C-alpha cells in the first residue's frame, strides 16, 4: 500500500470532492474513509477488497 501527500489549498470544496470521486473510481468492493480534524478534511483512505470465488464444480 502506498500513500501520497497532496496539498489542497484552503480546503477547496471542489478539489476535495474530486479527490473523493477519484477514490471511488472503479471501486467494486471496499470502503472510502474520510478523516476530518478541526472541521477540515485531512485524509481520504481507500480500502479495496478483492473477492475470489472457488471454481464451481461441473455437474453432469
């Protein structure tokens, strides 16, 4: 897992919404967690799960 530091000047609402949208992009199973400190978004975390299914047995 990797983290990157991104600067959002003056808590620009449009920029924050773009970051949240980006975190949700392509997410099928998982969660997006938004951390707020003193009324400001300080972290957006994406947790993705990959579900594997066992091959189905052939009936015949």
